[in-house]
């Protein structure tokens, strides 16, 4: 048997499954995005029309699409750096020589990642409840009046960001921890002999050597955070004043609330193009700085 | 492994072929599904050969859930459907036409139902649903504060209402208002628009008719209440507690729905229990129309047990059962004979609803309606809060609605073309 044939035979089953359940639907959705598939078409195929780029052009003139894009960028621009900073902080703490019961803390901080969003969201809704939530109760001790976390358009997105960061930072923390552990200790020893402070050690040893890992974590987090959906869906349903409608949420509404599957598919591919562009930029930035 | 599957299939088959007891699936929403348990038990007692499997779905997910069920061919036998969704499910050919069932029925009499409510279930002359409970908007008002302004009765028409609002504003001063119509709700303007003789859509529901004199008049009246300072340009979220504010006297009139009877009763502070009342909506000349909202019971065409399911529809439509359902949940019943039963006839607050229900009107029966009405609300918000000129606003609204209805227009032209060609 030829070597290449054996390779195909082993990869074949996986490729078929991927092709059938991923490739074909993506291709179908791409075709749908150039049609006006909707409820009428669902009732009768003769009501389906090919509309070319109309869905895409129409979306660019839809205010709610831009609003959802703005909300998503807000979430990404604030959420990603915050998430990476907290992950890095937690990883540094776990990696420090002074840390005790590391296993326990590592598990505790990873726990939110493996719990289900819906269950955790219910708890957060209680914590952030306007009148009997723990957060407002604690703030009241500092003389801060009750904040309507999920009802006020200015506070809803920050609360969602906080929730998402808390939920996900453990994942990046584990990757960064592995990165930290692979930095040779003798570098720190040499720096200490030269009299470098902890901060300088962090700045000139830890950060540069962690660069490639940070890059990977950054790309994964950015592409993940652009796909914000579950958090607003379970916590705010896009309210108040559509301040927590993300692009994916908008797509979900178009697709499954109004059943405009053509338009919804177009949203999906626009989002895909945006994520591709942003991660390509990140990678280019990384290459320029020799992080990859 | 294969044996296990075969055995499992065998047991499944034996369950399905057991015909002594039929199980029908009933999808009910929100609180309705919770309070219906006792009634269902009674139905099962009356019909030992039928078992009812009530599936509760939350209102916010109901629409998606039903459409997904349709696409997956997994619709239940019976469902309560918001009556603005009936055109949509009728367009999908998923609803069973019910006229033959009604003709043969001794319990359900179309003439006993409020005509506007019944009409929401009729699409292109075909009946697709039986009204279960209704919903409309009318006036809640403070009798004592209205008397303070010099009036001993609620307004009968717009002109009188405007006089009363102006008088209230004079007496109560700058920090108080005459009427509360939250700008994030479309129901108030929609009620005024339904009071006009012109329809809201034209050309067989393929174009907006918001530039008509009727809608302009409704919008002008609505906008004037804000421009004069009679109504505060606030949304529901800006008023932390609308019931408290009502009893504090922030406003005298409140345009709202039947669920608030219970709330106001419960929340009226001591000494103010008798201070409030309900009244039908005033119209341009006399008492006017209102929204014919509510939900209907529908049978899905895909159901295998239509006869048994219809029995449940008839059971739930009996006046005595409707009265008990009303007592449990507070939604007004759709039949006049239910209203004549003592439980409702003696309720002083419900009376205005009965009066209003005689004059409710359906909204246009197109499946795009929910989107259209959202556009209408956004337009009214731009006029009230953004100061947009009403002329330009209705023109823009018509253009947007025409855009939404483009597909309908295309389908209609195509069908006419096919009909014309030999």
C-alpha cells in the first residue's frame, strides 16, 4: 500500500464528517447569504429569490447592525485586554515561589471555565440584582446608591464584560502558566545578581519571553470575544435600549426571530470577514515584533 | 448492540400502537401553562381516553421555539398562539382550518365572541383559531384628581380628553402630568391609529398607509400630548415603579392593559383604594376602538389527534371554565356569556374592558406586522423625543414599511401574473 493512501485512509473518516457537518453547511449558508430565504420561502420554495449582494448592502445601511457592531467592538476592546491582564496576573501569582496550595487555586480559578453559562448567569443575576443583590449591598456600605446593573444602558455592557472575563480568564491563565514555567530560572538568577528589581525582571525577562504565548492567547481571545452571544442572551436579551445586542445576537434575531435566514447568513459572513481582518492585523503586528 | 436498538424500537412501536389512551401535546406559554393544571385534570377526568401533555415555554422564547418546531416538523397538536402570529403560521400552511369544527360544535358559537377578537383569527376568509383570552389597552385613571380638575366623568372623545388634560396640568402644575404613555410602547399610538377609518396598510397589505389623513391625525394627537407637556416623554424603564407613581399622582390617566387591574388593587395604599377607576378609550368623535390583542387556541395541520384535541379546545372555551381561568390569571375572556357570569359581571374595574372589547379592531394580517409596528414606534419616538417633523416622519415610515413589504408585493404581482396568463 502506498504511504499517501494509508494517510488518506486514516484521515478519511474525520474529513468526511468535517465535510458533511461543517463544510457543506458553511457552503450552504454562503449561498443563502445571496438569497432572500425567509418564512415565505420556508412555506414554498418558489418564493425564494436570488438577490446578489443585496443582503450585504442592505445590512450596511441598517442602524441596528452598526449599533451591534459598536457594542461588539466595545466588548472586545475593553474585554480582551482586561481578560489577558487578569489571566496574566493570576498566572504570575500561581507561578510565584511564595504561593501555597497551588493546585487548589489553579482548580478554583479554572472552575468558572467549565461551568455552564446559564447556571452561572442565574447566580450573577442575583449578585447584581438592583434591590437585593450582594454587589449593591456591598456598595451601599461605601455610600454608593443602588445601580441598576442590567437595566441601565450605561452599565449593562460593563456588567456583561465583567461576567465574561470572570467566566473565561481561567482558560488563558492555564496557557500563560505553562508559558511562565518554560522560562529558564537562570535568567532570573542572573538578573537578581545584577540587582534588577522584580518589576524590571518582569519587564525585561518575563514579558519578552512570554511574547509568543501572549500572541497566541491574544488571537484566540479576540476571535472568541467577537462571537459574544450566550452572555447577553441569558442575561439581558439585548436590552436595555439594545445596548447589549452583539453582532451574533443580531444575527440570531434576524435568523430565528424574524426567520430571515438570507440576511442572517450575510451577517455571519460579514462577522467572519471582520474577525479575519482583525486577527490578520494582530498576526502582522506579531511578526513585525518577531513574536512568531 | 444491534439487538438492543431493535428491542428499543420494538418497545417504542408498542407504545405508539396502544390506542386506548391518546396523548395530545399542548404547548402553553408562561403563566398560562402554570395555572392550567387543574382545568386539564378535570378535562382528563371527563375524557379518560385522552391524556394531555402540557409543555410550558417562556413567552420570550415562544416565537423562535414554534418556528423551529415547524422547520423540524415537530409541532404539537395544540398551541396557544398570540393572535398577531396567526397570519404567519397560516402563511406557512401549518394551521388547521377550523370552520367545519365550529359548524359542528354545540359549545362554540361565533356570535357569542367579541367580533373584533374573532376577526383576528380569520385570514383570507378562513378561520384558524378560537380566541382563548383577550388583551386590549384602555384608561386607568385617578377619579379624585380628575374631580380636583373639575370633571366628574372620564373623557368620551379626544376633544374632551384634551380639555381635561389641559385642566389637570393647570391645577397640578409643572411637576405633574395628565397622562402616562411610555414612549417605548407602541400600543397607545396603535390604539389611536386603529380608531381611524383608514386601514394601516393598503393594496392588500403590500404597502404602508401611514401618510393617510387618519394616521396623521392619530400621530398629531399623540404628539400633542407630549408637546403640551401633558405626557412625560419617558420610557417604562425611566419610571422605577409605575404603580407607586400612579398613586403618588405623577399622572392621572394611564393607558394600559388588563393585568394592571390586579396590580392596582394589590398596591393601592390605604385611603386611596377607591380613588381609581377604568374607562374605555376615547376616540376622535365618540368612544373609540382599541387593539384586539390576546391569544387563540390553534390546531396544527400535522396533528394526528385532531378530534381529541378539538375536544380540549371546546372544553377550554366553556364559559364556566373561562371564568375559572380568568379568576386564576386575570386575562379577560373573549365570550360575552362568560362576562355575564357573576364573577365578572360584578367586577367594577372589568366593566370598562367589556365595553371596550365590543369595539376592538384587528391589526393588518400580514406576517411582517410585528416588524412594521416596531418601525411605527421608532418613528413616534423620533417625533416625540427627537422633534422630527410629522410630515417627514410619516413619509419615511411609509418608505420603510414599503421596504419591509417588498417581498409580499413581488409575490402578489407574480401570482396575479400567473392568474392572468392563459
